[in-house]
């Protein structure tokens, strides 16, 4: 169990020392052996469960061209093994299992425990929000609730990795194969914020024609509840298959106003009369259509991670990301404060640059500045989710107004990352990406065995060595003690989920040491 933090004389002296040295970048080190792949006790179905009475290993890869479902499990696996019972109900995770398929966490400290809100997303089947608590700094979690799901139905064929059809009252009904339905595009990227005594949970609406153009979806959370999602609708949408047509948000959902094409909130700073949020604004259209050719990504290079698995280049991604700041007095209506500078360059095509910064969190530094832990990437992945590495940045000065959140500098970037996906080498140089070993440079962290994810076969030595070998992003930073920060993050074993449906969308954690007193202790009375 975590121990309560009390700021004594020694810590106060350390705070002053840290503040006096604020101009220098901090010395950061990895806490040895703190990297863990997280597990969860109970909750919805997981890819792998090893209980005494309930045991299964979901698996699956893209079947060979020319084949049609049902596929041979010995050759392609069973990606939805035991997701549904014989009566058509979704099954549960009965004991403690690896935390898959969970990703995109939002984590906060509530006294002596961590509280997490996770995006639960079986590929092409479902998306929902799951809440859980941890008493061991994110190594293991205990399920506390699930809400705002998308799809109540079951796969028609558990061997089909694309889930082309679902079972609706015994009828084979187009799902993953139909643009009229949603597959796994529900409500994601959860963020919780309390404004003037009211707690809101925000989500991105992924539905076609709504993602990264609509405002964020908002629901109100109940106060002081051990089950924070209690009272929210079980389903966030009116089912597309029960009502015909594309899914529509359920009636109690409201939306924000004033944000610019929001995708995810990175953090919030409470000020005297308002709250400032820093968030990801993502433009899908027009995207980079007006950029000169020299500022548009080419296809991924032959040595890129995605090519090691797919054996073909990933096409150019035209999304444009801007990190923006906005203020609110009620948590619903926002006023734009401008675009942040110094975090990423939406025009860079450098393979060690930061073109897309798509996720992260912030912590208050003792001298009044803020630090940001972020997930980012570039043309080496051609994916605007920004999942190639986890980095760190700081504001240039103390944050007293929203304008102070507009100026940042990167401390840990692509070539000196905190955590990274597997290294690749451009043979033309030769040139390594990243150039230097990550701060968290640990191997063999995947809790699953090769047999559990068969028939997937790693494409080469040194690849798929960790549960974050293909993707690492959305670091959630939590103040742990006067020199320790815990990071809960999302990782994939493979760059694309379809390549290894037995080992994707996973949660992990590690810890970092900073100079004593570098970050401000949390203000528990605010509970946000």
C-alpha cells in the first residue's frame, strides 16, 4: 500500500534548491526494475486469461490472400476466443490477466491509490471506458466499472480478425465490413476534469464524419464514488444494428464548445478564476493539403518498423496536429488562447523530428513551471497518433496565465527518448533511430510467451522483444514521492494491431527519478 506523503523540512529545502536551479534541464534516471506490463483483476474479457476454471489465449494474424472465413485457427489463430458465451453474452475476465486490449489511459492520484480510466478496445468489435484502481503504482489494477460501450453484439466468426460480421439475434449481420456500422469506433481518449465542484469526463467521438471535427463528448461523473462510472449509460450510442443506420450518441451526452478540432486533452491548470487546458487539435481535412511538397511525408522508408511486419511501405499521412491551449469557467464552454510553440513541428519530415505529438500528461514543477510527458512520432511511422517514443518537455517559464502554457522546450526528444519502440537502422548512413539508447532501456518485458500469441512469428531478431516494441504512447505521469514519478503508458507489441491480434493494446508502467523536490506534491484536496 502506498504511504501518505507529508512535506517535511528536508523536502521544503529541496524544493527551494530545485527552484533555484530551474533554468537547467533536470537530471532524469530510470528506477531499475520498475518497468512492468500491467495486469487487471476482473473486468471485461481480455485477450489472455489463465484461470483455474477459465482459460483462453486469443490470437490471430491477417490470413493469407485468397482465403475466406472461417479461417483455420492453426494457421491464423482465433482473435476473439471466448469473447462471448454460448448464450450470446459478452464474457468477463474472471481472475488477474495481462491488461489487453486496453490503451490510452488517464490516471490520477486519489490519496493513497491511483485511479485509472482506460480505453477498452477489442479490434473491430468494441470500444468502452473502464475504470480501475491500483495500490502498487500501476503494476496491477482492480476493476471498478465499465460504461459508454459501443456494441452489444458478438462476433459471428471468432476466427475472423476483421470481424466482418456480428451475430444479431442469430442473424449474420455486416459489421466490420460495413461503412454503415462502427466496428470499434466509439468513445475514446477519456479525460477527467473537475471545474467548480463538478466532475466531467470527456471523450473523442470516433464515429465516421465526427472524429476530429466534432467537439468532445461530455458526461458528468458522480462525486466521491468508489465506482466513478456508476450512473453513466452502459452504452454511449444508440446501437447501429438495433436502430439501423450509423450509431448516434445516447441522449444524456453533451458536448464542449469552443475547442478547435479537439482529439485529446493533455492536462489542465487551475487558476484563480478559470481553468486552462492544453490539448491536441488534429486537422484531417484539409490537413497538409496546402503544404509544399518538401513538407509532406513520403511513404515510410524500407527500414521502418511497419515495413518489417507489413513488407510494404505505409502510405503518407496527411493529418496536421497543433497543440493548443484554451480556458473555461464551467468545463463546457472554452475560449481559445492560441497554439503552443516548441513542442512539435507539423511541417518537419526529418526522421528524428517531432511532427505529431498525440498524447501525454503534465506535472507542476516546484518553481511554477510545468513538465509534459508525451508520446510522439514522425514520417518514420506515418501515423498522427504519435506513438514512436515517449519524451519530456517543460514550459519556458512559470505558469501564471494561459499564455504561459504556450511556450515550451523539449528536454527528451526523438534521439534521447525516455522510452522508445524498437530501434531501426537506415543502412544508407548507417544511422540509428533513435540515435541514443532510451533512458528506459530494458528488454524482455513482455509477460506473454510466443506460444500464447501463436501463430504470430516475430519478423526478425531484436524485434517484438517488449509489449511496447511497436508502439509506445500516452504517458500518464503521477507524483510518487519527492524524487520519483510513476509513468503509466500504452504499448503495442507490433506497429499495427492486425499483424498480431494476440498481443496488442496493452498497459505498462515504469518509474523515473528526478532531483529531490523537483516536482510539486499533489494537492489532494482538489482531487483532480
